């Protein structure tokens, strides 16, 4: 079966590295070809960056290329994710908010596995809609799972009361 070579646009460099290494391994690509093959498949931002640092990476081996790529793209992405984390707000349902929040936290933990759990729970609560946040805060949830469950229950209760009152 034919497999398409994965492209790299600058996002998730650690995942990029793992995917490329798996691809090279599966296809039996000789190690001395890895850098050449990988850089041929840089697109967008990564491709422009590569052109600007070509003299630096020209003689680089795989380990050096990966370190240079991660050094360049990891920091920016981590900072961007942290800015999103501190601004996230519930705009739709609690379920949608949980999914978006969870996704963001997992991406941050890919960069920083020791990311503070208490801060995560506190930030989750702060981003909830005011009527839900008040009730969740009163219960002082011990972790993100507890806060999520309380938020879902409060939303369900609010919806039940609204339906009953509209009759």
C-alpha cells in the first residue's frame, strides 16, 4: 500500500519528529537520507523558516535538525497555547467548553508535562459562564474532573428549571 509522506508546517514539532521517524522506519529509509527527505516536505511557515536557516542546517544530521526545528517552533507554540489558556471562556455548552479546554490542556502538557493541575482546575472554573461558575466554586472541586462534573450537573439543572419556567 502506498503511504503519503507527512508534511510539516511548523505545528507540533515533537509529533512531526515522531511521525517522520516512524515513517522512515516503516519504509526502510537509510538514516543518511532522513534530513533531505524531511526538509523536502516542509510547507508554509516551516518552509520559509528553512530557507532562512539553510546554511545552518545544510550539513546537519537528523538529531541536529530535530533540535533546531523544536527550538524554533516549540517555544512559539507553547507561548501561544498559554495565551489561549489564560483567555478561554465558555461560549457554548459546558460539554463544548470541556472539550475545548481539555484539548488545550493536553497540548500544553505535551510541551510541559508538569503543568500545574491546581492552576488548570482554577482556570477551568474561571472560564465558565457566571451562573454555572458560582455554583461550581461553592463546591470547591478538588480537581478538573470534579469541576467538570459539577459544571455539567449545574447546566442540566439550569436547563430543567428554564424548561419548567417557560411552561
